[in-house]
C-alpha cells in the first residue's frame, strides 16, 4: 500500500526538482505568493493584533493565561515574543518573514511525502501547489502570520513521520501542532490509520502516548487549571452556533468557494486521481479531518481553509506520474493564474475586516506615557500594539466579557454570556492597574458600554471623555 510502503521513484530527478536548487525554487515561489505581506506594515487581521499584544505582555514579564488570556494554545504567542525579542523590534515584518519560512518548510515536507510515494515530479508539484493554495485567499487570510501558518509544518511533519513508521514522533509532532492551534488534533485521524496499518493497537497506543505526553508537559509548564480552562474546557460557548446557522452557512459557502476557485489547478489533477483513492486512503482521511477542522465552531474564517491545502495538494500530486502532458499544462496554467490574481488583489486591496486605527493610536500615544496602562472596550487589540501601550487587564477584547465574537449573530451578547469568572478577574485587574485612559470602541454595537451598567458606572465615576477619533471615544482618569 503506497501510504505505508515506499515504492521506487518513477522518474529520475531533474536538476530543479531536487537538492538545493529545489529549495531555492520553493523559497522564491513562497516569497512571490506572500510578497504583499512583506510590502504592507499594518495589521492585517485581529489575530495578528492579538498575538502582537500578547507578545508585548510576555516580553514585559507577563504570563500567558494569567496576565493576558486567549482561547488559544501557547506556541504562536511565544513565537511572536521570541521574534520581537530577537530583532529588537515589535513590527510585524519579522513574524511575516518567519511565516514565509513556515510555508517553505510545509512545502518541503509535503514534497518529501510525495517524493517517497510518487517520485520527484510529484514532489515538485506538491510543493508548488501548496504555495499556490497558501496564497489563494484574500489579503487578511493569505498574508497574515496566523495560527494556521505555524501549525501546518508541525502537522505535515506528523504525517511524514507516520508515513515512515515513526509513530511516536508523529504523535509528538501532532501534539505540537495542537499546541499551535487546537484543531491540529484533527490530524490524529490519518495518523491513527497509518499507525494501525503499521502496528495495529500498539501503533495507536504509541501515537496516543506521543500526543498526550506533549500536551501534558505543556499543561504542567503553564499551570493545569489555567491551561486546560483557556485551551480546552472554555471552548463550549465559543463553538456554539445555534443562533447563527444561517450566517455560518453563508460564510462557509463563500469560504469553500474561494478555496476551490483558487485551487482549480489542483482540483483538475484530483479529478484524475480519484480512481486511485484506495491507494491514498490516508490522504482522503486527512482531507476529511481538515474539513472537520475548518468547520469546527461554524465560523469559517478564511485562514481556516489553509488546513485543507496540504492533503489537497498531495492528492493532486499523486496524479502527476500518470497524467498526460496536456493535463499537467492545464493544471500549471490554472495555478499560475491563481497566483497572479490573488497576489495582485492582495497588493491593491485593503483588509476588509479592520477599521482604521492609526489616528486613534496616535491620540492614545499623545495622552499616555510608556508607564501607563490603558483599556480598550471593544474588539480593537491593534490599539495596544500600535500605541505601544500596555493593557490594564488580561482581556484584550471585550468579547470575553460580553459573549460577542466574530462570525456570530448578536443574540448571545450580554454579561450572562461572559466567560466564567471573567468579570471577577476584570474588576480585580482594574483595581490592580487602574487605566490611565479608556478607549470606547463600541459605539453603536451590540456590546456598547451602556448595556453593561457595572462598567458604565465605573467609567462615569472616575473618567471624563476628552476626545473622539474615528468613532472611538477616549476617556482620561480624573
């Protein structure tokens, strides 16, 4: 079975499909498909803003899940913090360069899987088609240094290890992928299949041991209660889409449509490869697990669809050895067209998920000192990063306190939908670090301050409005 036992390569390597030249080709294509992220210096989506602010808190001596919180695992915030510390800059250029490096590593790992199964030409196709897919999203999803970008190389490494019979290493790798983003655990499905074909129950046990040990060590390092609460047990309300199914279906259809349209070249080859699906059952299971991961929570943000890229491009590469020259040419043409279209759009268009923040950040900077703490009521974490001012509370958005979050209707907004214990922690933080300035970025929203009387009273008692900038009201402490 090809998923387990290696076959001889079907073609001899070309000078550009192996060795250092191949690595250079992959790096150049990755740079081209993610050039807009290097050209632009602004925050592209809320995740980047959240991660950058978390990194600032961590580098200032703060502790993840205590001094700053999120419903995400720890790997990516610490990647950001390490890059900021290494470069001496809190700009996003360093993490976006590292993100391109992550795409290169992912492409090379996919090439290694494909080379062992179908030869050098298939390896080249897998790497290139992955890079096409990674750039085939709108600006804020394809060019940002998101959680998925750093999860994918770990995920692909886990499949590579499993494909080569190193089941413990595959479990450890998927454990680290899960510590980059929880949905990395979905890849356990194809890993379990590969482990079963190798060693039956023993193989499954070894994958589980590698995975479980990795996650448990992380829990010990970050503290059991805080880690488990924020990474796993507090996700129930976040995943509830009961009042937003119509919105979710529309977002899901749009997201899948963009992904499919950007990857017509790969889909053309997959249509040819379907007849060999039994030989690549692990890849089809990987696709199924990726679809589950994309759909988890029914939010369908565009960058979620990056998880589909590795198994889809491998399935496409499986068709290369038997594909006619005309089919290969058509696939290459569609892939090149995708790169041209999405790269051009990313260079010319502005992010459509973020309001302007530069003028507000400048106003914050003018009214604070580096030692001051501020609090932003709303979904505007980029203000902390852009103004280089530290948050007064552990909550970088008011969503933890109000229940509001992206990709959802507004029915479930109110204090009763807050994270358990969040208001107690919030009030304690305000006492410990009284904000020198409060920014109200919620005017006209379902989470406007006046809908939360306790906080509204706190603001009215100790703060006075001094300025309105681009729809946000700034309050200074009396």
